C-alpha cells in the first residue's frame, strides 16, 4: 500500500475509543508507514496495538509506548484525544480545568521532545481552549495547530439530510463557526439544498422557522444526544474527521469542513475558534466569515463565550495574561 509519507505520526490517547479508531483509520487511509500509539494506560494500549497488529496490515510499522518522550521523539504529525471524556450530564466546559492542565503539559512536551513537529490536531474538549493552550506552550506557529470543529457542521448536514430526505451530496457547504459547543453559531446563508439556497427555503412549507429552530437545537445538542443513545461520548465521528484533517496537512485529499484555528485580527483576538479554513502542507489558514446580521451576532456571542473560558483560566492563574503570551511563544503577537 502506497502511503503519503514515511514520517512519524503519533496518536495520543490511543487506548481510548477515539484514539484506537483514529489509529485504524490512519492505517486504512494509508497516511504513513510509521505510526506510534501513546497512552499512559499501558495495558489497554497494548491491547489496542495487539488488535491492530492482528489485522494483518502491510507496509506500516506500528509501535506503542506509555513513555511520552519515546512517543514524541522524531514525531512530525500528531493527533491528540488524550483528555478526559465527556460523560452524561456534563458539558464540554465542565472539562475545562482538568483538560487545560493536560493541554498545557502536552504543549510543553511538544516543545521538549518534538520541536520540529509539522502539525498537531487537538480534539479533546473543550477543544477550542485545549488547542489554544497547546499552541501557547508548544512554541509552534499558529498555522501548525488546529482543532476539531467539523463535527458540528457534519451534524448540521445530517439533520438537513433527514429533514429534506435527500442524499448528503445534495447539501453543499453546511457550516457552523465559532466555538465547538452549545454556543456555536449555526449558519444558514452558506448552505444550498439541491442547488437552492437554504436561506430562501426558510419560512416556507419546505422548512418553517420552527423547524429550522429545532434543527439548530439538534445540532448544538448533537454530542449530548449521542451520549444519551450510546452511554458514552462520540468516538467514531471525531476519530474519522480528525484523521481526515491530518491527512490534508500531509498533502492528501483536501478537508471539506471548517477547522478550529488561532484567530487574531481586527474583530476576534487571541482565541482558537472554527472559521472557514484551508488545511494543506502549509498548515491551517483561515479567511473571515461572512453571513447575515443575525448569524454574525451569533458568532460574536460564541466568541465571547470562548473568551470567557480563556479568561477564567487567566483569572485563576492557570495561564498568564495575554500580554505575557509572547514571552512563552514568540509566534503569538
């Protein structure tokens, strides 16, 4: 099997359901001939590695370790699901402090063991904040760190598919922006349904305002619904989408969805949030989002929520004030 690269891809949290699914997906996509699995839970990690080795894959060297130095040494691409999982009754924000500590340590470990890392995808919640902390403490450039945000947009497409009873490929450019959480901004103006603008269908018999409101609520509560159905948080969808992201950075097929990216411009500053992005060998870049007045207000509210989470960490002394960030990572102006 021809692979995109022979450079090392490390998957953090590989003993978990997301991490183990990421590993199998990366192998099946043929991303690289060198995959390292890391998890501090050594016994479970060995079980995942044994299963993957027993699949009989060819042309891939699978290693595993509970030693973070070994996992990150010579690593060029990294995907991390290595935080605490969301459980029933919890919001993503409930994970803030514990997973913030994990993200800060991951950033420091990257700086120590793999400063030549090309790209890291961070997916453990609250992903916008954990990704921001990894960026801050790793010393990487903003284009080298992205976070999983696409899951909200794919959930939007799924709800529209069910409502209109059409094939997914007939729904184009579904988008949510801002935070990966219940305060996300769900856009309609970007989307077409069988070549018709979604915004023109709203308020008609095809899609009443009440139905659109229900769809928005289902999207923002999509993660909670999976927990209610399965008794645990999503793992197949975040695993697949995050590996699609790293594939794009490796030079593979382009990524079709928004990603979380570090934003610092005239409107949104010193934050990681979902924007319209491009992922390629140069990393992640974004362009400013346009929408209706109502959609822009929702995006502003989502940004404010993310700032509140960031500032909570600053005010509690977990991270320093923004004015001190450049001393930690000179790439952050």
